[in-house]
C-alpha cells in the first residue's frame, strides 16, 4: 500500500514547511515538494497540517483496581486513542509480590496482543525490589524491549528510598530510565486521617489530602536520590507550579530530571470536586486537580522546556457503578483515575496552540518527537524518511464540541464535556494504513483490532 499526501504543512519539532509526503508500505519514503510517485491513495492536504502520530507514554488500560478494572479494554482504549490521533501507547504492568519483571511485562503484552489497533509498549511497574529483580533490570532493558520502569512513592505498593536508589544505579548502568509517581505517603496518610472526619465535601477532601506539599516533598526526595546516584529520573503526571519549581531547580543544577504533565493539569481546576450530586468523584485522580494558579506555570514549563512530554494517565472508571461502588461512604476508596486518551491532541492544540500558549512545533515535540526519544522509539515521532508512517492529516480549523456520546472511550463521561475545540484530525494513519477519519460530526474508526504491534523499545541513550 502506498500513500501520497500533497501540499500539507509538515510540522516538526524544529519547524514547519509545505511539502508532500510519500509512504510506501509501512514507512515514510520521501518528504519534499512536487513528488509525483504513483500511489494507491493520494490525499490533497492543502490547508492541513501533517503531524506525526501522538505517543501516549502513560496509560492504564484494563487495569485491576480494588475489586474492579479500568473500563477500557485494549480494543476500546486503543480505538479511542486512534480516533484522537494517538498511534502509539505505552501502558503499565504492575509487578505482583514475588513476580519477575518478565512475567509482569508478558501479562500485559498478552492482554494487548491481537486486540490493540495501534502499536504499543509496556513499562514495568516495580513494587517488589528483590536482588533477583535488580539483576533482571539489564535483561528487561536489552532483551525484553522494556527499558523504562515505574515506581511509586505512594500507595501500599510504594518502594523505599533505598530501593529507589538501587534501581537508579541499575538503570543508569544499563541505559534504562526510572519513572516515579511522586507523592509523599506520610503527608497524605496524615492528612487523609484528619480529613476523613470531615462530614461534607467528600471528593474535595481527596484533593486536600493529596496536597501540593505531598508532591513537592516527594520530588525533593527524588532529586536527592538522582544526585546521590548520578542517575536520571522521569517524574510522571506533574501537577503543580511548586512541584515544577523543584524540577526546574534540579535541571538548572545539571541533574538529569525529566517531567511529564497531563492535559487535566493544564485545563481543569479543583473546583470540579464541588460539582453537585457527588459528580466531583469523576475527577478523583492522583495527583488531584489543583487550583487555577497552577495552570499557566505548567504551560510555561512546556513552552520553556522544563516539561518535556505529555501523557494522559488514562485510567477510566464509570461514574455509575465504579466510582460510586464504595466511595460514597469513604472518599478515600473512590477509584482513582479519569479518561483522557482520546482528547490529548485536540486539547493541546485548542488550549495550547490556538490560545498562543505554545507553538505548533512545541506541540509536536511534547506529543511525539521527544516522547519517542525519551522512551526508546527510534522509528516513531517525526515526519521524515525512514520513520514509521504514523501520520495525522490535521485540520487546524475544524470545530468540535467534546461530548462523551461522540467519543469512543468505554466510559460514561468525559471531564471535558461541552468544551469547544478548534482543530481535529481529518485522517489518522498507523504504519501507512488509514485507521480513523472524520465522518460528519465525529471521528470514525476504520482500522482493525489486533493490527497494533508490540514495540520492542531500544535502550535509552543520552537524555
């Protein structure tokens, strides 16, 4: 199958230019003007952007939680991703007690293989840091194709600072990358116990317990661990201006600390927790939404390069039947997580590019190019010869009102219901195959479940 995109604005992380893009098979063969190669499919992209497919490095698809699971399985979750312009997902597989890294990774690979419509990778979430697990890190990086690992400083399966440092040493030695959920257990536990006696405002109490102070304290510990081990770390879902200040200060000292934020922390605020009829539970996630003073500093962090990537932390639970299965009586057990896999690109463009907070090149950088480089995906993240033909023909003027009924996520709400968006995908390609397209008032999926491949990622070089 060959595809020729004509006269589109090719957007890269460093510049934009009018060009044609020729795809032969699964790869981009040439980018230039006046291309005349015969193609099975020719698309006039005049007035459109040609973007690399977005990469979502932070999802929790079909994830067990308490006595339920996140509501998207690999078919519905990856279809939603495709319809939003995301052509690569890197999901998490949490290691069980006594389990090897290999078995944790294979478990999630098995769930996704034959189901995902887009290419996918796996991060191992490490919880049981035994000597044999430390010795397995090298094999995970070089043999399994999973060079990134996540740890938590919160939850019952959190790791100690000593284990964090041991993992930093091993990942540094073998060209891996350690990621961290940075919230301080002790602060949240203390505040949670105190606030659990509050008779009203239940979902808001989640935000109060998971305070900015808890994020800041955890990041400070991370910074010290990185410095002591001369290693590197990636902070997931950074949510606050104060947390960003700690990250930026470490970067200015020359420490190798990277940060990701999410669309919810760039667009939504903690007032959502006070929506009537307990609807604030829709937004219970960790870290929680913050006050409005945090929004613009995070956008500035993206613009200035202190925040390098965007992920969604897509972890959907239905409002009816999951969010409320236990939490109405105790906000501490409301399932943590919210949907977002389908709306990442549209929100970054509409709220970022259109409103002048970031340029379109920075959007491509944080959604695709730097994400690919950060996580060992040398053939993803750019429109250039030799790269996988993961492409979006993007209409920068298309208007769309976000409605859950028009999305594809298998969940009964979206946090952005009713938001007016400017800019939507027109056509989405995965390795040269058209998998989604605009159809009247919404995106339509036209690909095939199971077409996505497991990505055996490369060891991660200099960051």
